[in-house]
């Protein structure tokens, strides 16, 4: 009798142990799929900031989350295929950047949550219903509207004698048309003759700067579009070679040798994207998470470049700079 009871007890203990073992089995990492229109080398710092932010939120990569990266390498036409590829992986959330990235991911899925680290005019482009209540499966961090107009104001203040202000345009990026529509009417308002020069591929950069020189541009505005930021070194090199002041909404351009920049901190946007991903992984619906807008702005001036190309910036500009590179 005792032997039978012992066997029964042993069996019960083994069964309970098996249940406990099953219950304590590690869960598979949640999958985050990244679809980026840029290049890995050009955007690595921002992705690193995203990863660091996840770690600070308590996620251990490989244990709690797995990240699958897909890079379009500035070939925007590849984004739809990359988006479809990651949708097939059935990730818990997709992270992307730029108008083209959001558009491709939106077309690829209406159910998997999508977070954009940067995107301009998300309502006007049909990505979300409103900033406060996005609806659907998309949310993220919006690019601050009006940056093109702000750059024009800064250019007029910084270089009072300049007459022709150029802007480079990458037509493959859907956001370009909004920037052109903002640039063309605002430049004459501040007594600039607007000059538009289009760049389609990296091979066009040399030709573009030759055109800028031929059209006697006094300065060139290079927006923080994915293509331009990915290839910032080439744009900076050409601006230094032609002694043409380069203005941008991307700090990386100025730190690399451009004259000045005004805009948001892109790295901070990727950190905030990580916070939105965290909320979604915890059960929040993207359509109920308000699209966030930039909170921090900075103006960076590169005095080393100013001296090299012979540009004297106004005292007011120097006083407004939040960072000066000597």
C-alpha cells in the first residue's frame, strides 16, 4: 500500500514538475523588423540609439527582442519588396523612416503595427487620420513642419548680402514636393531668388554642384532627406571644393563640414520611436498612440568651414547658435 502511495506521489510530483518546467520555458523573443530607405553606414548611429533606448527600457536583444534589418541603400524603388519581405516574417512591429518607407510598409500591411522614426506631413500623405488619433496601424514621430521656411530665414540673417538660395531636391522621396512647395514661395518673400536643382543618384552630385556654380547660387540648402543624409560626405566635399555654403536641417551635415544646420535631433527621434515600440509590445494599439512631434531643436554652426570658404556670418547668427564647431 505504501509503495503504491509512493508511486502515486512520485508521479504527481513529476507531473507538477513538468507543468512548472513548461510554464517557465523561455518565450521566443518579440520580433522587430526594420525597413530603412537609407544605407547602413549612413544611418548606423541612429539605429544604435534605437537599440540603446530599448535596452534602457529593459529589453535584452536576443532574449526579449530580435531585430531584423532591411536596407534599401537609397534605392527607394526596392522598399515595397523589402516591406513585403518583412511582413512575411510576421513581426510584432515594423519600424521604418521617411515618407517612402512609411508608404511601402503601409501598402504591405494594414494589421501589423508600424512605427516611423521620422516622416513629414503624415496626415497630408494619408499615413494617419490625425496626429492625436492616428487610427489604423501606424504611429510615430513627425518631422516638424516649416523647417524649410526656417532655413530661409536663418540664411537671410546669416548672409545678408546673399541673393540666390538654392535647394537640392530628390524627387524619388515623396516628401520632396512638400519641401519645394514651401521653399519656392518663401524664398522671394525674404528677397532670395530660389534655385532648384534635382539629384536622382549619387553619381549626379558632381553635376548638381556644377549647375549650382553655373547658376551663381550664393548658398545651397540640402534637406535632411534620407538620400542626402546617407551621402552627406559627398555633398560636404563638393560644397567645400566649390566654396558654396551648405545649409541643412541635419546636424550630421554641419558636423561633417557643412556651414550650418537647424533642426531636430535625429538620434532623439529614434529613441522616441523605441519608446513607442515598447508601448506596442506591451499591448497598446498604434492607432491610439498620438503621433509625436519634435521637442528639441538646435542650430549648429561650423566656424572652421566658414573660415575655409571665406564666409562671415552675422553676429546675430552666432549668438543664436546652440553649438559652434571651431
